[in-house]
C-alpha cells in the first residue's frame, strides 16, 4: 500500500513540491488585491504577524498528522481515532474547501492563460489604464472565452495529477519556480524606478494603526492560511508522501519564508505601478490584470517579458491547482475505492462545472449570485475567511489535545534524529493560544 502511493524523492523534492503548492495566484493575484482593499500597510503588518506566529505551528500540525499516518485528509483522522469519533469531519471540511477553492482558482488561472495569449499578440503595447480596463471588461463579459481557458487549465491539471505524485508534481515544481522568482526580481526593479513609485511604497509600509479594523485582521488571517495552503489538509496530504528522515521543522520554515518573500515581491511589483499609473488600489480581483499590462506596455521588450511572466504565473498556478486537485482525488481514491484515473475524471468534471458557474457569475449576466454577490466572490471569501480558519482550528486542536505528546515529538524529531527546540512554546501555541486568538477575532 505504501509503495503504491509513491512519494517524494527527498527533503528537497518535498520542499519544492510544497512550495509549488503554496506559491501561486495567492501570492501574485490575491495578496496584492487583498492588501489594496484593506488599506495597505496595516494589512501587511498583521499578515506578517499571522504568518510567523500562526503559520509555522499550523503547518507543523498538518505535517505531523500527515506523515504520522501516511494517509490523506479523511483517512488520516480516521486512523488516529476510534470508530465513532467525529474528528474525521475536519478532513471532510478540507476536501470540500479544496473543491470550492479550485473551482474559483481555475477561473483566475484561465485569465493568466488569456493574458499570456494577449501578450503574445502584442495587445498591451503602450496601453494606459483606460485601455487596460477596456481589455479586461471585454474579456470578462464574453461568456465563452474565460470558460474555455478555465477548461484548458482543468485539463492540464488533470493530466499531471493522473500521472501521480512523485512523477508529475515534483518534476514540474523543481526548476520553474526559481525562474519565476528571478522574473519577479526584475519586475520589482522596473516598478520601483517608475515615476512616483514612492507613493506605492508609502501605501505598503507606512502603517496607520487607526485604519486597522477587525475586517483587516480576518482578511490577513485568512489570506495567510490561503497563501500557505493551510487549513484544508493540503500540506497534510503532501506530508503523507514525505520521508521519515525529512526534517519537518526545517521544511516548514523554508516554505513559510519563500512564500512570504514571493508575496512581498508581488506587492512591491504591483503598488508602485498602481500609484504611478493611477490604477484604483481597491479594484479587487482584477487589480493585477489591470496593472501589469500597463507596466509591460511601457517597457522595452514588453511583449516578451509579459509573455514570460504570464507563462511562469500560469505554471505557479498549476503547481497549486495540482495540490488542490490531489486532495479531492486522494479522498475519492481512498474513501470511494476508485482508481486514480476514474477519480481524476470525476473530480475534474465537477470542478469544471463549478468553475463555469464561478466564471459566469463574474461576467455580469446576473444569475449565479447569492444576495446579489457573484458566486465567485462568495466561494472566494467563504473559503478564505471562514472555512480555512475553522479547518485550521480543528487540525490544531486535534494535534494539541488528541494526539499523544510522545507521537508528536517523534514526528517533529523524525524519531530522535533532530533536536526539537521550543517544544513547549509550540504545544501551547497549538493547544490554546492560536485557537483562542482565531475565535476571538471572529467574536469581535
Ligand atoms: N496557496 C496557493 C496559492 O497561494 C493556493 C492553494 C493551494 C491553497 N493549495 C491550497 C490554498 C490549500 C488553501 C489551501 O496560490
């Protein structure tokens, strides 16, 4: 059974695959627009606090359960508890969240493909913010084209997921992520040298404490879980493929560091340009798509860099959709006892149907709304701001109160191979501090 599941080839493979899951549209698309909607620097500050204080213990908790049991979302909780216990519902919630997230995620992933196509056809040459708005509005109100791109993205994801974990996922993540990173560095430099770039930096780094509201805190908390792929047993599932000799603590620190740096770079790339070109910082999900084309349009060799950028962003999105689909698929394989092929087919069909609904809900036709809010936004906010934190509390409480201390220590130290520092801090953060903090935020 264990052999059949395959696995990563070592710590490096495990880290790159997990980074591949974490780094994605969450960093480059969602983080900047959440930051823009929530007033900038205050959001950034709370975000960093959430990542450091909550992100690392949270990720370790998922790793502990996943690698201990070598099972996925639902099976892992079942195998660690008695027959009548309800803890496995955390896993069920996780699978459901994964399904909802991937349904809206593939829509945006499809947009990146369309923007890649536009870059290649040189559509961004010397555009201004009016032209970019027109391009965006024209694209989104055509019903069929966004759905076509989303469909293509589902097919690509399914193709990789069918070939299994070690084979597909790891190979993809390994060398394309560094390339994206390099390109981001270049884009940051470009953005910082635009006229009035400093306005963007003020927006990013001048914290005004009076502007921090509970909505800021909830959004930052949810975004940190979303960006780190936490709260729905995604990294739990990945860690079930890790080796016993992999150092979980080191792995988690690497993932958190890289993911946060990429998000910060995305913000430094976007906001100077937003202010320089007069784009609305609170534009919402369309922000990146309304800003970057102007930057590229004003650059020498803009079409080339723009194409390269959207290729790499699509790949970053792909390594994330792979991880999201893998949760749903491994659930179907283990719980419904179906073959990988059949499971992928079922999962991708359902994802495509929900993706279509999400896409249409944004196109302005007025159906697929809940209380006047497009279902895209409903899924997006419901999962990020509620389902992930709630799933997260479940996982933390499970590790903190249900698992045996000796087992937790055994996993964290890989059976005594590595020293664990700060164990008491870790266990009390997991048991009390973080769950209480999250609950308090929601009560207020
Ligand atoms: N973290 C990914 C991103 O930033 C998205 C993602 C992949 C995710 N797997 C997840 C989000 C699991 C939440 C949970 O783009």
